[in-house]
C-alpha cells in the first residue's frame, strides 16, 4: 500500500512524515519564546486562537537550532485524539501529542508517494541524525529521505 510523505529540509537533509499526521503547513512564525523550557521548544504560537507549542526538530536531532529565513515554515501536527480516531478507522499511523504541536523546518519539500517496500530500515546514522529518530529511509532519484519517528521527536 502506498504511503504519502510531507517532506521538508533541516539543514541539507531531506526528512518526511506521513501526510496523515499533518494538520497544516503554516508560514506564520510569530513565535513567543517561553522560559524555562527545554532547548528543543522554540516557543508558543497563536494559531487562530489556539496555542501551539513549537518544537525545533533540528535541536532534537542534534543538528542545532533553525535559523529563520524566508523559506522557514511550521508544520502543525494533528493531535493524539485525531490520530487515534484514524487508527480506529483502520489506518496504520503513529500517534502524536495530546496538545497541538508545530515543527519548525528550514523549508518545505514535495509530497512524495512511495510503496511500503521502498522504505528500508534506517542506518545507525543518516545526515548526522541518530537512527533512533527514524522509522526508515527511502532512496529517491537524487536524495535520501529520512522518515522521522514523530513519537521519538516529541518524547
């Protein structure tokens, strides 16, 4: 069965998450820093009246903080309640967090559709990222796509 990934870049590395986990992609980067907070928490964002915790996956992956540029985006994830509903409907997807979480990324890539057979076991390290943060890798025509394990990123 094919899987569709929303892809994005952190530094020069191409990463992806199951598109079913994505609520929206947003260019609103009006993020308020909070302290004390773990280093990987970039801050909070007001998204149409809802408070969204913004995570910097670059910090979690050991790649450093995301500098803000014109291409920087926020990928807002569905909540655990939304993903559990999809699992009850028979879909096989990861669970996320109880609250609304956003991931700040350097830039958005393309939507990529691959077959389950195209997803290989992750190596111990890809693009400087520990394999524990990856569910797999996909060899694309010109790049290697690291499929992120969202539960591990949010843990």
